[in-house]
């Protein structure tokens, strides 16, 4: 069990980053976020919708996103998430951290 | 997507920086259900648009999203807000369980904790007010009293200093920043104070050398401090008033400085008024410069010194010791080779004997707190034990252990919080009661209250209590095998190992603490009883003593004798008065009095020149012994004819007479060299405790007509109530000399009571604690036995049905608990012996390990525990087995 939960946390960290990145252009609801993640990765990433919502709650608790009820294009009430000012800063931070990590991993892996 | 904001967050613009949990609190329950519903709907819509049937779309959406309740559960579990909600729920449950089944034992546990917390918080407040609150003197750690003791003195006669010794001490100026002298005894320096146009009143005064307030580090609130030129025979008489005297006698006038007041009839200029916080020595109303003196034999003072920064008490002690050693070399005719320096921190001097007594009481109350925690912990454990099946069921249904543990912790915490609240309220009440109950001479006790630090202490106690309450259930949960719990959860065999061990640990702890508290109480009680039974040598408790020190300009020994003779003669003529006399210093006025060195005439020439023998010195008029009830054992009392022209005479106490007899001589007719003259011993009186009930000293009495030392107190007995005696004395005094003032009326009985008051106070406190401890112990034992009987009800019923003897069953049921109590009692005896050793200094005529005290305490606890055990066991063993079997 402990090993598994660690793995989830690791993924969750990435998921946080991805959600923030996806929200950078504008607000979106949970369904849209999941869709965007899948579409942008050309379906390579399959988002576990179940872990999406806990992640959104976490981001909300950290003050990086805020939520509001709005009317969706399908004319239904949906909960929309948008980046806060702190969230925008966090996007930059996460991106830098990711680039560093990618560079480091690439150096280790070397040219294939 | 227009930002047409609606719903819960409409009020919170993006700029609002409220913490998430407040926003969440405002927004109500998490909207996850609605969100998931939308998500599901959107997924279905997507598939329908792609051409799926409704059923296909629904299936796809369910697979894609997963189980909505599971996601909601995940969100719920991870959200910090919900974690808090869980906690709230635990507390709600904990509160609710107060009123539910077993609520009785919960309430009992809380009451027990409240009692422990209330008593210990009260004692903490008292000790803090009296002992721990700093005095109003800056850097009080640097202020000390310096005096002397002599290795040869039989008792604790205080070695006083003389005026010239101030300069001796000042020579250590690398150690001492400021030094001053003040009287060693806080009484006997009363002055009659007369403010223009008013009646004279008697006020305690403190003659002091000019640096007195500089040592204390305080300045007058009004006017100026003493300066060196205020001292000496040519200086203008000046006085500094206490805040109280300034307020009461000068009605708080701001122009008080520069006013004239009369002290003993002599005009003094008021140069300053101290602030209300400066009350040193205690109860003093005015300070004035001390008359300078060159004679080294005039010892009546003590030194008050402020050391330089960073100088320790030890260093000061060494410096004072060096100074006093030099004195022996420089003035061998004055100083005893065995004199030693004593350095007392000003705070200790201030609190006196109340400090150790209060600390003992605080310690006892802390033991009681521990005991109440053990008792409450035991109750909580018992409660958890009876709920084992419920716990096991919950565990098997997948409730995490942490959640169950959190619930127990919440219950413990709720109990602790309620107990702290109730205990603090109780403390408020107890503090008030104790302050009223306490003897007046415990300084600053009136300032005791439930302040922040006392509350902090209460919170500390509560945390401790909470831990005590939840540790039992927690350990119960740890490492339990689920199936085991389910199996014997309902009908647990008494004596299952884990919790059995813990119950025993609680029982042992509690019995040990109870024995320790009881034994300490017994020791102090025996000591107090020994005090009360002490023959003080003053048989007439009804004899009234009044300070009538004759004061005024031009008072000479001759006019004083005349005054006293007239006063006593007039009083004697009154039919209401049976005995009347006068004495230098009345009994039990404190540990410091007049000391006299003495030697016997027959010792001349063969006495070790370094030998120092000191006795309590009293001056009396004829008839004194009969008045106070000190038996005259041999010879005669003084007579009016024992005057300046007659042979100088003395009366000695029996202890001195015994010493003469040991040298093979008959005391009557011997010569005693004392107070500057050779006097013939004409009488022997019983030993008397002038310096305190517990202080043994030899006494030398001389007649008032043969010394210049005054008699300051009138003692009288009569056949009318004390109030009438006082009134009679007042009118007579007015007739003899209207300018004289009388003060501090007290009967010998009151003086004795006052001397024992602190001990009585502490004994009553300990009695209170001991009573509480016994109750707690009984409750603790009872709860254990009750739980064990409940668990064994079926087993016992079967055995009764099979014909087991009632006595045997009772013994078996109670045996385990009683054996642990016995073990605790044994441990408690050890603890009590250690406490006894630690408080040896407080015990009078009681050995620190008095078997009487220790064994009575042990026996008492055993008897109470046995009753608490055997009675319910006996009742249970006599129950109709059919009833128990049916009910279970």
C-alpha cells in the first residue's frame, strides 16, 4: 500500500502542473479540463477522471485556482475553474521545475 | 463563456483573499456531487453526438468517469476541510456520549479531573502569588540580608549586627554595591505618629541607614530619598512615609513633603512618600535615619546589601565570612570565634516559613492531580473495555484504526476541556476560600487569583489529563488481533492481559499517590499536634498583652518606671483585674528578641574564653509570672524592693538551673553575669517558649527597676471579657498619660494560635487533599471492580449455580484488584518516606519516617480499598444466578 500511494502522489504532482497549464488560457470545467488534457496530448495521456477532482480540490486549497458556477455552452450549470494570481505564478514555477527535471533526465538517458 | 457569475462564489471576487477554509465554511458542503453529475452528463452528450445510443453513451460515461461515490469519497477524504469536519464530528460524538449509556462514568471522570485540576490550580496560584511573583525591587536576585549565627548557640538565636559593622561590610566594595542596616526584628520599633491636630496612632517604623532604598533599588514616589547628611546627631529629623500612612494619616495630600509630623512627640519633616508597592519590612509605616552608634556591643541590626552585577550569593557569603573573620581578629573582646555569616536572599526573608509550607502543599496537590488523572484514565479505560465489541465491529467493517483512535482522543480531550473549565471555576472559588482562610501573616496571599499563568498551568494539567484519558483506549487498540477482539469482545474474561496490566498500573499508581499524600498529611498533622501539645510555659491563655511602650521626648528610665508603676497600681486597684504586670517583650512575638550573653559566677577563671552562652533576655515587673502562668519552681518572684539600691537579682529558667545543678551546685543564691552586671539568682521558673512554640531557648529575667531597658508590654488578667479589659486599660492609660498610645492587643491564646497558624493552614490543606485522594482512590478501585464483575457476571452466575461458596467467590473477584492496591501501598510507603526526609525541616517532634504516620496512611488506604472492592463483590456473589444468566 505505501508504495502505491507514493506513486499516486508523484502522478498527482504532474497532474497539478498539467491542470494549471491547461487553465492558463482561460477557465474550464472539470469535463473540459479532462478533455483538454487528452486532446492536447493527442490522446497519449488518459486522464483518470477520478483523480482529477481531488487534484482540483488541492489546487483550490492552495489558492492557485478558484471555482465558480457558470452556465456551460450546453446551457447547464457547471463549476468552472480559473487560475488565481498565485496560480499564474505557480504555472511559471512548475514549468521551470519541469524543464529542469526533463533536462536532467535527458542528460542521464543520453541520446538514444 | 460570459463570466456571469452565479451560485455560491458570487460574493467572492477574484481579488478577495479569504483563506480557503473560511470560503469553504461560507459556501457550505462540497459541490462534488453536482460537478460529477455534470461531468457524467457531458460525457454522455459527447457520445450521443458521436452517434451512440443512450445506453451505450451511459455505459461509456460510467467507465470513463469511474464510480461517482468513490470519487466523492476520495475528495471527501483528501480535503483538509473534511478532515476538520471529521474532527468536529468526533467532538460532537464525544459530547453526545456524555449523555448516553455509560455517560455516568464519563461525568464522574470529568468531576474527578475537575477536582484535581481545581485544587492544584488553586495551590499554584497561591504559591505564585506568595513565592514566585518577584518583589517590586529591580534585580531582586542581587539583594540579600546579611546576619550572623554562632555555632555554639543552642538554638536559632539570631546573630545581629551593630552599627559600626556597616563599614566593615562596605570594605568589600568590589562585591557590594550598596549596603544598609535595618533592625533585625520587625517589631518593637513602633512610633506614636501624630499629624497636626489628630490623635496619635501607633505605627511600625524602620530606622535605616541612608542607602536603604538604594539597596532595594527604589525611589520615593514623592519627595526625595535619604542622603548621608540626614544621619547623625546634628541632622534635622526627617522621615519618609509609606503609601498607606500617607493616604490614611495625611489624606494623600500632594503637598505632604515638607510637612511636620510628631513621632513620639518629636517633630520630624516629611521628605518623601514611597509608592504603594514598597512594603519592606512588611507592615512598616515609616522609615527614618538610624541613630549613629559606635559601640560594637549594641547588636540589634541586620544588613541589607545589593551586590554588584554578576556577584553570586556564594561570593557574597564568602566576602561576609571574611569580614566577620577579620572582626574576630580586630576586636577579640567583642566577637565570638565561632560567629559565622548568614546570607538570606531578600525573597526568602520576605516569604519566611510560608515558602516551604506552601511548596509542600503545592507538591501534595500535584500528587492529587496525578492521582485524579490515574483515576480518570482508569474510568476511560473501563469504558473502552465495555465497548470492545463495537470497536471490533467497526474495525472489521473497514474503519481505519486512526479514526477510532481519533474518536477516543476526542473524548479524552473533551473530558479534559470540560474538566479544565469546571476545575478553573472551582479554583476561583477555592482560591477565595483559601485566601480568607489563610493566616494573615502570609505575605501577598491576597493577590492570589486565577491569572494567565494559573490558566496556563490548568491547560497543562488538562493536556496531561487528556493524555491520561486516551492512553488507555489507544493502547487497547494497538496491536489487537481483530478476531481476538471479536471473539472475547462481549464476554471478555477478567484478566485479559493487555488492559489488565494497564488497569493494574493505574491502581498501583493511584494507591501509591494516595498513601504518599495521606502520609505527608499525617506527618504534618502529628507535627502540628505536637506544637499544640507543647507546654509553652504560658498557662494563662486568657492573659491579655498590650503594647504600651512609653514614648516621647525626655523619657528617661526613671520617668518610665514611674509611669509603669502608676499605671499598674491604678489597674491593680480595679476589682475587674486580678493580675497585672509588665514585660520587655511579650511571648511569641517572633524568632528575634533580646539576647543576653551570660556566665555563672562560679565559672569565673575556669571558663573557656571562647565559649559563648546566650539566653533570651526579659525585663519584668513583680507579678509577671503569675499573670502569664509561668510556674515559679523555686525561690521567689521579683519585688518592688528589688531596685537600683538593692542587690542585683535575676530569675532563670529551669533549663539554666539544670545546667547549674549538673555542675553540682544549687541554683538559688548563685551569681549570674548577665546584661552588664553580676546578679544573684533568686528564683527558678519553668521553661517558656518566648521565640515561638517550636523554638527552645534559655531565659534570664531581671527586675525592671534594676536595668535601663524598658518594659514595653502590659500583661493583665481579670474576671471580665477581654474587650472590657482593653477598655479599662485605655481609660486608665489616658488618666496616667494621655499622650501615650496602646497597640496590638492580643491574649496569650491568640499569640499561640497565631504562631501555629501557618502550620494549621497547611495541615488543613493537606487534610483537604488527603480527603480528596481517598475519595479518588475509592472511586478508582470501585470502577475497576465493577467493570470486572460486569464482565464476569455470567461466569460467576454459573459458579454460584454450581454451589461455589459466597466468601470464596468474593475473595476471587476482589483478589486481583486488592493485590495491586497492596503493591501500590508498598510503593507509596517508599514515596512517603522520601517526602518525609525532604520535609524534615518542617517537622516538629516527629521523625521523618514516623511509623505511626506511614502505617496509618497505608492501613487507611487498604481499608478503604478493601471496602470499595469487597462490598460490590460480596453483593455480586450473592445474586440469584438465574437473574444474571437471563439478563446476559
